[in-house]
C-alpha cells in the first residue's frame, strides 16, 4: 500500500483530495462567471445598435 501512495500518509492523501476538489470548485465558478460576462457583453454589443435604431424612428 505504501508504494501505491508514494509514501504519503492518509492525512496527506485527504488534504490532496480536498485541495483538488477546492481548485475544481473555484474553476467551475470562474468558468460560469466568464460565460455570464461573455453573454452580457454580446447582448450589449448587439443590442445597443438595435435599440438606437428603434429609438431614432
């Protein structure tokens, strides 16, 4: 068992697992935030000219 875990103890393995889970959670949140910002930018970029043409009519 020791050779499989490369000499790490149970506590180190648990901390490594929690660290990977935390990084994954943060990256998932950042990815959702990036998608939301991209959608808002696209709406503003394409929506403002349409609104301006409607307002001037």
